[in-house]
């Protein structure tokens, strides 16, 4: 499922970057980010979300009661209906009960807050998950990646790098952290460093195929020779 999703996004990114001049200059980095950055970030996060969701579901199925399951699904339905503030409160209440569902409920709470345009509140919740040593490592890393992604437009590059450094310590999440770091450097106008990171990703045989493909596509858009 993850591989298929990655290839699907690769096709989307390929179509997008056909429109981009390969001789892109440094002074157009901001325009490139505004137009294409979120597509790439969304593709990266989707891979981790699938993994995080599976881990959370496994823990939930192992030890939670049916009543909690009903409340969780009800909160998801609220999000589908656009009642994001209510959903955030419902997920927060579930998380306060602790147990295996807490971290997953917090992640869903953060998603609901983001949908409700409360990014600052979402960051606080994501940081709670990242700092929760009782939570599964995959969920904690997803929280770190999601927080970094939400801060790309507002936080200093140094803060983004600090957040991603914690993720990069784990081999499974390192390629996604490097991808977001490259986008953050590109957003900050450091095209040279971004190209270096993207080149490393494109050539990394152990990185997911989707990450490698996106790195190669972005390098081509930046006019980097391969």
C-alpha cells in the first residue's frame, strides 16, 4: 500500500514538474516553494501516516474497549462533517484516558486542530506525542515530522533542522527527515544545500522509491545535472 501510494505521488510530481523551467534561478526559489512545496511534503507525510496508523490500530485492537472504539470513530465522523473543533475535543478526551490509544488520539487531535486552522495548538499536541516515551517510536517520529511540516512556512530554518535531527537518528524515518530538511533549506533560499541533500536522497539505494523519485524530480526542476 505504501509503495503504491508513493508511486502514485511520483506520477503527480512528474506531471507538475514538466511545467517548470530546468534553468530555475535562485531568486525563483520562493515561487517554486509556494507552488509545489506542499505537494512534496504531503507525499512524504503520507508514507509515515500509513505506518503510524497501522501501529496505532494494532495497539488499539490489542487492549482497548469497544466503547472507546465507538468514541474514536464518532470523532472521525465529526472531522468528515467539518466539525473539527468538536473532533479535537473528543480526541483530547480519549487521549487523557491514557493507554495504547492515547498517542494515536493525540495525532488525530492535532489533525483536527490543523483542519480548524489552529496550527499553534496542533504543534503543542504533536510535541506532546514526540515527548511521550511510552508511545510507539513510529508515532513519535510521525509527530515530529508533522510538526516540522506545519512549521515550514513560519519557523526559522534552525528550528526545523533541530526538530528533524531527532527524526534522522532513526534509519526508517531518516529519508523523510532529509526530504523535509531539503525543502526547508529551499524555502530559506539555500539552494546549494538543498541540492546536496536531494542528490544524496536520489542516490540512496536504501531510501524508499518514492522519496528517491521525488528528489530526482526536484533536482531536475532546480536545474541540477544528474
